[in-house]
């Protein structure tokens, strides 16, 4: 089974029902940026493949990129709120009780970078899963959290979908990517 046989049916569905494409992209971006779900969803792989195929297929990349950005922002904010709620108890919850080094790595990253860790964390898979949770546990003030989260979500969403979509458009135009 190749990548085309996996992604092409999704592209065909999104062409036929574009309103669902926006919802699908939102949900995957939310999951990719939510503390616990992101450990289970290979969202970055999906966005790179989907963006390239969507661009090659001629789907409108702007609403998809906006949807990815909003989903990412909400995923991070939900993780932040969960961190505020859990506080130090987080180390006793799955998956951290079984892998305490994951939470320790997130704490070390947050302690080193402070507020910019929220921005930087969007772009690094190993800490994306927990940096917003750690910001909540550390009770980072909401205004700098929101500023970093929203800015990074916009850059991340557009880079993941619009950027790879443009590459897909060019590949289809010059190389017959979907022909």
C-alpha cells in the first residue's frame, strides 16, 4: 500500500464535501496539539501528505490552513487548561506515571525557554505533546500564553497546509504529481 492509495480517497472526499475537510483538518490539528491525543496521532505526517495532495488536487488551501491554525490553538489551550487543573498531580496520570521522563523533558524545556517555549513547542514533536500542559502546571499567565500560542498556531497551520499545498500544486503542474 502506498501513500497515494491512503490520501487520495481523503482528497476525493474533501473535493466532494469541502465543508467536512475543514472539520477534519480542525480535529486532526486539535489532536496533534492536545497533550494526550498528540501521543497517538501522527498529525504532522498527515498534514504534510494531505497538504501536498490537497494542493495538487486544487483544493482551496486558505480555509484549510485557517482551520488547522484554529485547531492547533484550541488544542494547546485545552492542554494548558488541563495543566492548570491537574497541577502537580499530572505526574501521576497516564502516560507520565509510566514515563516520567516525558514530563521531566517538558519541564526542562519550559524552564529553559519560558514563554517562548509555547511558541517553539509547536514546531518540535517531542515537546509539542506536553509544553502547553507544562505551561498550565507552571501557572504561566494567560496573556503571554495566548500571544505565543496564537502566533505559533498561525505559523504552524499555514506552514503545514499552505506551504506543503503550494509544493503539491507545483509538483502537479510540473511533474504530473496526480496524473
